[in-house]
C-alpha cells in the first residue's frame, strides 16, 4: 500500500522499467541503520527498481532504488535511492 516505503516510491516515480528480487549477503553484526534490528546470519532479500528515464532536472542519469527486507518479514524498507550516469543511453 501507499503507507509502505515501496508504495510511496511507486506513487512518486510510477512503475519501474526493471524490477529484480535477489538475496544480498548479510553483514555480520550490522544493520542498515542504527534504528533497525541487526541482520541475522544468512542472506537478506532485496528488491531493486530501475527507472530508465532521466529525471527532467538530471539529464544523463537514471534512478536505482533498492529496498531490503531486513527482518525477513516481507516488509521491505528503503535502503538506497540513487541517480547513476547513463552509459550509451541505457542503464548499466
């Protein structure tokens, strides 16, 4: 729903051009922020959204948003939202 971080990003940027779900190795004893529980041993599910249209204010860039399910409860939180340079007109 729109009350989740994924929902808010979807409402803000629309449907991503590419979407991938994968596992990321957990960082021993670490967490993505001090306010969240430390990662357990094993892999952590991540979901990556790629928007291949450059924002009007940032020509030559594309957006990559990464969400992580830190506690493996299917509640993905925002890990990273970044703009990357386009390479030969397509996201790499």
